[in-house]
C-alpha cells in the first residue's frame, strides 16, 4: 500500500489508521484550560509592563494601590517646572492636590500653592516670573489696573481655585 492509498483508506476508515502515525479527525480539539490561563496571565503581565514603562512605576503604584496624598508628586512637579523655567507649568497649569487628611484642592497652581498655602511645602520659584497672575480675594471686575492678567481666586466652599481673565 503506497502513501496515496493509505491516505484514502484513512479518510474512509480512520479506525484502521490508529497507531500508524496518522492523526484522525481533528475537529473538537482545542486549547486546554491551562493554556488559556497562561495566555491570560501573559497578557496581564504584558499590560502591566507596558503601563509601568510608559507612565512610570511610581504613578502605576499610586493608581493600583490608591494612595491618599499626592503632595510629594505635585511638589516634585513644581520643582521641575521651576528648574526648567517653565512659566506655564509653574504659573498656569491646573493641578489637583490631595493631602493626607483626604482634602482635595482643585485647579491649584504651583504659584498659588507656594504663595498662599505654605503648609504643603511648595517652594517659591525666583527664576519664574508669574507677572500675568494676580491673587485677589474677589472677582477682578473691579480691579482696573489688572486688565489682561489672570486672577486666581480660591473658593473655600468648593475647594477650587478659579481662574478668571481680568478685562
């Protein structure tokens, strides 16, 4: 019996081909449960590695564990903005600060924190000039000398720093 005849015989009578190196009907074969679990674990590990290298391991840890305070992170960002002389990052970039007590300050800037909230330890920056920012108690509508500047007014009720252009 040559190879061609044995293939025909095996396709018509698969039971006669068992043990002769021929594989019968492959329908119904699939991945085992162990293989599926290993594939899923591999994908999870790959996602964690990609996230860790792209957003940073410290930030990933904070997102996974959920730390209460981000004061150190904001302080470091403010130091970086100051050392790189980034006026926008230091004076205008809105950040959300969460302290150990669970208090959240919304839309605060490094400049505002350094000038008005010394308890958080945000250092003042002498190399960045925030001349376009004014700190007022109320709306800048009455302040005619501050036209074209941005006022930063902290709302105690909502714990939000409001930014308003003086016109």
